[in-house]
């Protein structure tokens, strides 16, 4: 299933900007889950210690999307709930707001021109509850 051109989510660098580190995303999210907003530690959550974060693809990796500008940090519970669901327009809007804090303007403009799924104006029909 090729819903969007996914190449831009797989690049390591766009317009001189690297994909943000988990540290940069963690700081922009103020140390809390993107979905439920509960605070978590700056370490990877696992079965024995769910108090950290997980890397959540906004557009699922299983549908061919990579990580460039396509990740948020969520708690283990929210990550499992979202799974491979597509985000709705509201969710994508919230991701844009987050990435406006991280990416310089020239990188955002380049991502728009390249058709990056977070920066396109397509309205998604699949609903995602968060």
C-alpha cells in the first residue's frame, strides 16, 4: 500500500538538517508522552520497566515509512494502542506543531516541496483516537 511517497521519511538529511535525535524530540515534548501526556523517563521502555519512552512512527513503518520527521515519543501503552494505524488530520497537525519547534524553516519548506506526508495538505480519512 503506497499512500504517499515515502522516500522523504527515509533520508538521513534534508536541506542540511538531520533527523532529530530522541533527545531533541524528548525535550520538545517536555518529557511526556505525545498522546496521553504522562511524563516518562529518558530511556527506552520495556516489559520490565514501562516508565520510559518508545519511538512511535506517525505514519507506520509497516506501510513503508521511515523515521525522518516521522517520529514522536510515546509511552509503551500508547505505542501499543496506535500500532499500525494511520493518524488523522488532527494528530498530524499536532506533529507539525512539535516539529516546528525542532526543524528550521528551510527544512520544513523542503519537506513540503518533497511531499513529506507530515507536511502535505492531504486529509486522511482513517481516524486515530488518542
